[in-house]
C-alpha cells in the first residue's frame, strides 16, 4: 500500500482556495478567494514555534493589556502564516500577493455588539478570523485523506 496518500502535512502545505466573505453580511465576495494552508503544514507550524519562542524571549514580562486592538493584532499575526495568496483581490490597483497579507487582514476590525441579554460579542467576521476558521475547516477535510 502506498502510504504517500496519507500525506496530510504535504496537502496542508499546498493549501486550498476559500471564498472571502463580506465581514458584515457573511455573503461571499464574488471572485475573491484566500488561498490558505492547513494548520498541520510545516510552514504554519514553524511560524507558530517562532511566535512562541519570541514571546518567551520578550524582554517585558508584563503581558500586553487585552484591548480590541491587541486582540486584533494577535489574530492577524496568527493568520498570516496560513496565507499562500489570493485570487481576485486587488490592493492599490494591483493583484494582492502573500506579501500583502498583513495589510489585507488589517483592513477589517472586530465590531463589538450586545446581545439581547446584554452580553458582548463580536458582530462581524474579520478577514483574519475568516482565515483561521477556514484553516480549521481545511484540516477537517484533510483528515479524511
């Protein structure tokens, strides 16, 4: 039996295209797609390892205050390694590439709202949140190699 067909990590590295959804409506933005890696890809795993080492080596032992801005920055930082590229996305009149990932992910920001019981929740799906959700979805698909 050829066990190469079980190469979940290789397939995670190749990634898959997913539609980019409108952050407020949740509807697909026609023709716009992320191409993202799965979380088991070696690129993503190495980036996460480096983030953890950097956090341990940080000179300031005090944690950053948890503001919406810092939470958003951390979400963007976590999402960047998943991005291989884009389809149908332009920035400043040119096709977006993986090098534009930080700028693209920072275009949207979490919008908070209150539910009927007065509990705070994130009312939109930022692009960074979408990438992380799609990476989880991709891992489920790859688990069925």
